[in-house]
C-alpha cells in the first residue's frame, strides 16, 4: 500500500502532508518522512482561517509550485486542503487520501474544494481537480459507526442516480453489518459513477448537478442546526439522507414519481441506519434553501433517473 502511494508521489519536488489530527496514524503510515501539518477538521473549523493557516505553513516550509499537498482525512479536510492548494501561489498540485466512507465515494472526487461562509455551506471555493485519489477501504475498520452510516447516505445517493440493480445491492449490504470485503466493490462502483459524471461536466453546469440530490435540504438542515446551536446535530450524510427523502416526497407531489417512492426510500434508509425525518418544519429551512448555491432542486423520477 505504502509503496503504491510512494510511486504516485515521485514526480513532485516535495510532498506536504495536511491531515485531520484524528487520523494521524494513517498520515504517518502512508506518507512517512514528509513534513506534516495536523488540522482540526470539524465542520466548525471549515473556514478561511484554517485555509490561510495551511497556506502560511506551506510558505514557511518553502513549498514551491512543483510541490504537492497530500490531504489525508475526511471530506472536510480534503475540501480545505484542496482549496488551500488551489490558491497558494495561484495553485499547486494536491492529492487526496480519504479516510471516511463519505470522502471515498463523494467528497474527495470531482475537484470541488472550499469552505463555509458564516453559517452557509461551501460558499467560498474553487474547482481544482486532484492529481489522484488514493482509496484504501481498510480505513473503514477504524471508522466510528455513525461516520460510516453518514457515508452510506452518499453511497445510496450515487446508486439512486445510477440504477435499480446497484441501489438494491447497496441496500442489502448496508442493512447488515458489512465487511471491508463487501464494501470495497461498492466503493469502487460509486467512485467510478461519480468520476464519469464529473468528466461529463467538470464545472457543474449541467449533468453534474444530479449529484446534488438531497443536498438542497441537507445543507439547509446543517445551516439550521448551526443557527440554533443543536447539541447533537445530524452529520452531513445524515442531513443528505433526510434531504433525499424530501426530494422523493416533492417528486411525488409534483407528479414526477409514482406514489410509494418516498415510502420505499424511507424504509430502505431506516434499515441502513439513517434518519429520515426533518428536525424542524420545512418553512424554517427556507432562508438557507433560497440562498443555496445550486439554485434549484434535484428530483427523482425513479431509481436510475433523476432530474
């Protein structure tokens, strides 16, 4: 594993490892001998202060434009490290080593980087494609159960977009106690689906918008939680899971989907350990929904066809 990653890093003049301090073990094991910067990667730290701190560290270590930033952690960390690399000296290379399921199947793929602005999600950022994303499913063995289920929401979202066969297979696996061996092919399949969509539309102007399924409500839920100081807030994946149910309900109400879609998804998501109910009246989410940078809803006609 270490040898394969070291081969990928050979072309660069220097390697600077930025990692979530919660996964120091992987930063040390996978990239020994390189300068390393631990970062507090909770959502409350996803801001310009953290990004500027990364840039200052790169500058103090004389990182040149032929260097690469290696981001080791979950989606919040890869978003911030990728953004810092994208603006440092007008842009240097970066690569991702995702350590959460959510990052493996979604956040580390596609080149969206950025941070939050005040209480609004990912309002500052750039498109900057990683040099590569190095996935090792073994990291899931040490992932807390709730973080694993959070990533499962993005996995299910991808398969709702892709089609019935993959979706049904994922629900079957995730509704049990999946092993790394069971998860590895699902991760590869989901990553390949997202990569294919991103390649069609790298700057999110058309087809790629289907990947926002569930996120209009999901981001609004996260905004509402921060505004109200919720002590045990839903994670990003949990909020997206609720958003997907809301999308299915709206799809039925608009006559786009047959009756029963929302009930089926609600049953499947519950079996997979995910929440399905809004934490507040939908009207309370509207200020964030109206400011959402995606500018519209992604709805579901059927599993395998979203618009």
